[in-house]
C-alpha cells in the first residue's frame, strides 16, 4: 500500500529562521562581548585577548565563507528526462511518449535542468473532429531541477512556491507535507486537472508537475491526477536518489 506523507496544513509554511548570535567555527558557543570592567590592567589584558581571539575568529569566518556550500551529493544533470524514470506515474497514467524534451544549463553559481514528457495510456486513440483532425489529449509531466552552488535557497523557497501558486490563480491550493526532503509542498488544481510537488533538499530545488488529459468535447479534465500524490512522492524520491548517485 502506498502511504502519503503527512499533511501539515494548507499554506502553513514555516517562517524563515533568523540568525541569532554568531558561533565561531568549530565551537558551540556564541561570540559574546566582554563582561563588565575589572581593574584597569586586567581589563586591558582581557581586551587584548578578545581582540586576538576576534582576529582569529574573523580569519576562520573569512576562510569558511570562501568555501562552496555542501551540495549533499547532488550533481548536475545532463539529461533530466533520462534521470527521471517516473515508474509509478507511468504505471498509473501510461507509458512515456518518446524520450521527452530535456534542457540543461550549467554555471559556476548554479546548475539548472528541465524536462517535459507526455504519457500515453495503453490502447489510447485520439478523438477525431468532424473534419477528420485528431484531437490529441495526453497526460504530461514537467520536471525541473536547480542546484544552487553558491547561495542558500532555503530562505526564499516557501515564498517562491507561494508566488507560483498566486501566479496560477485561485484554482490552485497548496499544502506543506513532511517525509521528503528538507521542506516540500503539494499544489492541486481545481477539478483534478493538475498536481505539483515542490521539494527543497539542502542546495537542491526540485519540482514535478503532472497535468491530466482532458475531454475534447467538454474541455474538462478527464483524469483526476490529484489522487496520485503518493506515486508522485515515490517518483520524486527516486529522482533525488539518482541525482545524488
């Protein structure tokens, strides 16, 4: 049985953490200011020690700042369509139609890859209009992957997800879920037309969006893809493992 991650609540995204006292690299204690003054000689000695310690600490912080962040094993993808097997979505919606359309971009600061693929149900035959034209309607999957190699995407992740939902309009509702990545959100389109899973995992941002087929006569969704959350999560977990391999 496929179990779905626990719902945290619609649009109840955690607020970005704020930095408190700064800790020196390799220690658990925050750097604090010197205590109250004592005798002059002792105070001067303490001040000199604090200055020296601050200089050493600042040098360590500078060196740490020059280092690239830990990518958690993630790497650039030269073909995201190949990396994303989508085994569970294929079992539910249909076999992949062709190799898909992958794109990729690599830069010193970030790597970005995208993939668009259609799924063809077994025995699928497109509808034909009065003039004999085929009206093709297939479920489709859009995948995106961004690996941030210099900056932390965490503080902006929740806001970016909400901005996308607002851009899509009021027909989309979003909810935070647990059990995958560092943070994750699922958005469902009204009428079962779409479902999107956004995941933040360290320096990696990933998204899989599924759009169902539609009824050529009514124009309404023919398949409720919002029921596929569990399968979508499983395919995302497999993709994340592939990108870390």
